[in-house]
C-alpha cells in the first residue's frame, strides 16, 4: 500500500509554486482559488520573500493549494490515491484528497483557520523549536519544566515544542543532555493552549460545511486512527489546532497497514525525512516539482 502524505506549515520556501503553475491550466486553477479566498496565491508562491510567506495567514493556504495541485497532477498521470494523511494543516489537504471537502471548501476552511491562528498567535509572542534526540518522556519532562508544551510528536527521534519566546530561548541555552534544539520558522505556538481561541472560531465555521465520508483511507493526527466519518474528521481537524500532532502514531498506523511506499505532496521533504527514520526501509518520494512526478508514478507502479 502506498500512503500519500501532505506536509504542514514550515515546508514552504520562496518561489516553490513557480514550476507548478508554469502550466497555463494549473495557473488558471490557482488564479480561481486565489479569487475565491481573497489571497494572491500566485504572487505569494512565486515572488514573495521568506518573511512574507512565513505569515501564518499566507503560509497555510499556500501549502494546501500546492498539495491539491500535486494530487491533481498525480491523478492526471493515472495514479490512484488510495490512502492519505496530512501533518497539521496538511490534514485539510488530506480531507480534500479523500473527498471529505471539495477543493474550494478546503481552501476556504484553511483560510479561516490561518486567520484565526494568526490572530491567536498575535496575542502573545510565541514560537516553536524541534528537539532532536532524547527519550520522549524525558524531553517532555524537561520542556514542561521550562513552561513549554509538546506540539508535534513527529517520531524518528523528533518532538516539536512550543511556547513563549523567552522559554524557547532558555531551552536553546539549556537543552536536555543528548538532544539538539532547532528553532523553526513559524509564527506561533501551534497545537498548544495558545491556539484555543482559534479552535472556537473554527468550530463555528465548521458548522457551515456538510462533509462527505472519506472515499479512501484517511488517518487522523489525533491518535493515528483511520476515520470513516467525514463529520468526525472535520471535528478532529477543529480540535487539532490546540492539541498535539501525533505523527508518530500515524507512522505506526502506516506500518501496521503494510505500507510499501510513501509519496509526499508539495512542498515536500519534511515528511519523507521523518519516514526515513520512523519507517526505515520504506521507499519514499518527495514531490517538490512536477519533475518528481515520474518517480512517484514509478513507485506506485511497483507497489
């Protein structure tokens, strides 16, 4: 079984959308999405600088749009997507790929999510750092003592922690022995108590949607389980903004399901990197540009 995965915030880089919209038809699709949600995805995906696309309100719709373009391109190549999961905001990409939401609904929902999370992040200066190495329980004990929270259990020896900037600075100065701390280019303490106001906003917005049940296998970040109800999945996505991402449990679920390959939608790289450590020996393809589609098609053909 091939699992298709959608990355989260922080995976974007300046200009990464350029090769995807070189095709006039794809550019027209993205222009339509931009008009629908009131954000210029084309400009931000091609010429905006790193600081601009670091803004949560811009980064999240941009990442979801890239994932949806990747899924479209794969299907145009005859690839059947039968199982999908997303990391953090990538769960909204996954919801659209699985048919829970339409592409337009997914982009509208992520626009609401992004604005709500940006507002929550503006209330208190916060951020996130990756802690590499160490025993998970010991890492959590150490960062909790500093007033930080675990935000992403990424597996493969990585936990992303979040909280106020001074506490993150102290963590960098006083890392747990045997660990390395890497500050992340995100503008908030996502998946922690700091995002509770965003959860309230999203819960109200979610009532406007009538999600369909997933047409393919769809896993949740909540606990790594496969979710058969579209409404239940949307509820989980709402709760997820202020709860830890359990990507470690997702990868365990992939292994239990007999995963034979991982293909990551654009802007790819992070989840394939985690898979190399958490799913050792499983072949993986990171689709960064349309040039990588051939490798993905080849992997699916051999599955």
